[in-house]
C-alpha cells in the first residue's frame, strides 16, 4: 500500500532550517555536510556575513543587485547566488546541485503586496499614454 504525499509540499532539505528578518537585515541558517552555515545580510550597509559553525569565514559589502559567493564547506562547494532584494530568490547550490530554492522566503509576501499595489497603477498609466498617443495620431 502506498502512502499519498503532497507533491507540492517543499522538501525538508530544499528550505532553510531557520530564517529571520527585520528592518535591519535578514538571516538564514542551513546545514551542509554536518556543518551549520549562517548567512546574515544588512539592508542598509549591504554587508553579507557568512559563518560556518559560528566562525566567520567571509564578510563582504555588496551594494549591487546581484551576489554570488562560493565557499568550501565540509568538503563541498557551496554557491550562494541570486538577486538579493526583492525580485529573484537567493539560491543555494551544493556541488552544483540546487539545494535550497529560496534562502529568504519571507520576502514573498511583501513582493506580492507590492506587485498587487503597483500593477494597476502601471496598467492605468500605460493605457493613458496609449490613449493619448492614439488620439494624437488621429488628429
């Protein structure tokens, strides 16, 4: 007898073990090869801090939209890449295989709200400009 499972439920190893966020920044923790990896980001200074088992291994300031870091952790190549805020998820790959789909899933709700608020404004402005151009061309 087979057990039915939800095929759309996130796999336990495909989501971070712990995430948090506030006005100052965000933090996420996950495990790779028995080592606990923590990534902290700052919204204001662009600082990214990478810790393995509590020891800081990399600190970098990134004020750009893109970030890509490669770290050797417990014999594995760990790549953290993505667009930090807010459009694309931050993806973690271990040895070239996607391990975590979205390192900061708490950004999904604000992005959805922002999209719901700005999309109608964009559509109205676009329609208004198109209407004005159509009328201008008809004169």
